[in-house]
């Protein structure tokens, strides 16, 4: 599998993990600036990851295995934190 798609998929997961709780809070009526910025930032990360996946040539994309592992690891940790936070109701 191409590293470009793994990298952008991990960034989309991070964006979803940041944006989903913020959008849920906005729907519930919490209209604070930090929540709004998280919703915009998370949505922006998802859109940008999709755009970059479509526009970038996978053969020209270059990232080290260590950096890719760090981004994928961060995506897994933040997704786990979002799931746990959602399930626990915090």
C-alpha cells in the first residue's frame, strides 16, 4: 500500500477524532470559541487529507518509516481516546 494513503488516512482519523466531539458539542448547544475552532480544524484536516490523496502523486510522496509510524501511532491513540471519552460520557 502506498505511504501517501496511509499518511493521509491517519491525518483524516486525527481530524475526525478532533472534530467529532466538537461538532457533537456544537449540536448540544455549546457555542464556545475552542469548540468552534476544534470543529473547523477537524473538518479542515479531513477535507485536506482527502484533497491531498486525490491531487498528490503517490510515487512522488516521500516520508520516512519512522515519521509514518509516529503519525499512525498518534492517530490510533487519539482515536482510542475519543472512543473512550464518548463511551464514558465525559
